[in-house]
C-alpha cells in the first residue's frame, strides 16, 4: 500500500507449462503501447525501465500519445489536471486491461 492507501502491484501475465512459462509484465506492456503512464512522483524499482518505455511510446506517437492535443496536454498540465484527465483515460485503460486479460484466459483454455 502506498501512502494514499492504494494497493500497487506489478501484474505478470504468464502462459505455458510451469517449466516453460513465458511471462510478460502487464504494467510495462500498457506503458509501452501508450495506454498507461508512469508515476513520476515516487521512486519505484522499475522507474528507469518504465520511463524509457513511456519515452518510446511518446516518440512513436502511439496510444494516448497518438493524438497531438492529448500528448501536448499530458506534458503541459499540472499534476492535478493530469489526474483529472487520467480518470477519463482510466476507463479506456480498464477496457484494454479487460480485453488483454480475456485474451490471456482464452489462450490458457486453448
């Protein structure tokens, strides 16, 4: 738990037999696809990796970074304004998360 009472976690998506498991860090995937942003107010174990992934997504102009107006607003807004904007984007992010999890569940069943 962080000091706001939120439970923060790294989410691993794994597939394959136990001895041949292949895992992907969902949080990193969301950031690298431009569907998530990293939190810069606090240090965390993968800070540098997430920073690099977000930078690449911005440079490739994918996800939230594909719209020039959104990309511009994400770099110019205050942290409070970014939080308000993020709440709208959170809906899209959660839908993407549900789709990715459903895809993983289908792969596990197959």
